[in-house]
C-alpha cells in the first residue's frame, strides 16, 4: 500500500509540474517581452524616417547621428528601471499557481477517499500488510481491539488467518463473516470463508460453503481458489457438468499447462467426465472419495497405517533468501489423477525446515482420503499468502508419483511458482 501512495505522489507531482510551472514563469515575463518588442518596432520606424530624411537632404549627417544616438538612449531607458535593473512586475498568475499546487493534491486525495476503494489492497491474497500470524497475548490483544473498533478490515483479516493457522476454524469462519461485511466484493475473502466454514462441518462444501463460493465467483469469475473449491463442491454433490466447467475455467487461468497443478486439474476434469459418462450409460458412478483411484481399481478398505506416507522436506539454498521464517509451509498429498484438492495436509512454517512429515487419513481436508486412491503426488509449498492453493511467488517442491504407504520420500523446495 505504501508503494501505491508513493506512485500516486510521483504522478501528482509530474502533473503539477506541467500545470504550475508555466503559470509561475509566465505572465509578467510575457508582457515585458511584448512591450519590448513594441518599443523596438517604434525605434525601427523612427530610424527609417531619419534614413529617409537623410536621403532627401532634410537632415545633415551630423544631425542624423545625433538623433540616432538619442533614439538609442531612449530605447535603453524604456526597457530599464531607473536604477538600471530590468523591470520587475507583480505576476498575478503566480498566486493561481500556488493555489493549484495546494488544492489539486487535496482534491485528488479527497475524491479518492470518497469514491475509491481502499479495501482493494485486501485482494492481493494477503501477501502484504497483514503481518505474521498471531498467537497468545498478541492474538488476545487483537481480539480486544476489534471488539472496541470493529471497522478494521486489516485486523479481521489477520485475525481470521491466525485462527486458521491455529485450526480454530469456527472462530475463523466468524471472523471472515465480519470481514466480508466490511469488504463485500473480494473473491479471495469469500473463498477463504467457504474453506474455513467447510472445515467446521466435516470438511464438506455442501450448503452454505457452496453459497459463499457463488459469491466469490460473482465478484471474480476467474478466481483460482474459488474455481477449485467450486469444482470440488460440484463433485461432492454429483454435479459433474458443473465440476467440469469450473475446473476447465481454472485450467485456462493457469499459466503453465504442464505444471503438476495443471495436470492435477486436468485429471480432475477427466475423472468428472468418466463419472458423467457412467451416468449417461445407466451405471452408478463411483463416489468422489474414489476419484483418482483408476478406472479398474476397487475401493480399498484402509489398513491401519497402510495409507501413511512419510518423508523429509528441505528448502534449497538457492531460494532460501526468498522465504521468511514465518511463512507457512504446506505438505500435502493429492491424487496423481483426479480432483486437484488435497487428500491430506500438514501445515508448518519455514523455521521448522528441514521437516520430517507423516501424512495419513487423519489429515484429510475433504471427504476423499489417502486410503481412497491408488497413486498420489506429495507437494511441499511455501505459501506467501497462507493459502493452500498455489499462487505466483510461492516456493514449491514435488515428489514423484507414489502409492499410499510410501516411506522415506525426500522433497526439496527448489522452484518458484510462476
């Protein structure tokens, strides 16, 4: 936000330079030039008359030279003040220049404050300005401050994301409810609200979370997180055409169609098409929990620990400087071919790296679990925004395709999400 005001100030200064400077330098100087030009023209006319008189014999050469010197002396006096300095006149346009230099900035700021949208800065996925996640006394202090002065969007954003980090999802949903009342037109906030609310109702997007996603997409039809969640919600309720539509839109928004994220979305689209074809052929499609298990793979009954995946996450020295110790780290598993939403998620911070991780069914964030699929990909991501959905500028590392039960994976966070 500071950069925004600096840019505005620079643009305003340039605009004032074009308006005020000509007024400041103009006026009196222009009139002086006009008067001097008139005096010079008179001098030329008189010299021409004297030249004619000299040619006609009406003036002797001596009188001609004397008259010429007198005209030159008079011309010099016309363009000088009595003490020999150039004439100085009061320039009324300078007063106008000063008035404009004061009023234009004040009017610009006033109009922006009245008609602009200061809350637009919240739309940038919370990457700047919300500070680190709060805990303990700092969190309590923020709660007390918002109780006294609730009209504080930045405070509610920080509070909501702190609650999510602490897995206090019910409190996070309440904070997002307050926030969306203050900032009703930001897709990111509605999507985060839907995500938090889904966690409070058994990780299901049915009902109110779906309505919140509708509001997110009304604010921004191409918002990545809203499209991803809306597709998952459609799969959950068996609306496969809607899931295909949402995920195709999401895929179009992804700059790298060969990335692991894009491949996961494409796999989800293909799975939804398979389910839709099964319905059209009169067959009952598999439930969303089985998505990504493969067309011939039967649903497996989980054996204790069989779905567990273990390994180690490290941060490459080449990009270590781009990570803050308080940045959120997500370690997640998702189907190698199927819906792009994660099957299990672990949340840590950069300062916890290197990290030994274990993913299992107890870490499921939706109804689908690790034990429901045949092959998965494990992703470690440093999220600048605190959101599990990837965004440009995040840092990421990916495993090869593995089966649930794999152990000893080594994942290096060594690339930047474009």
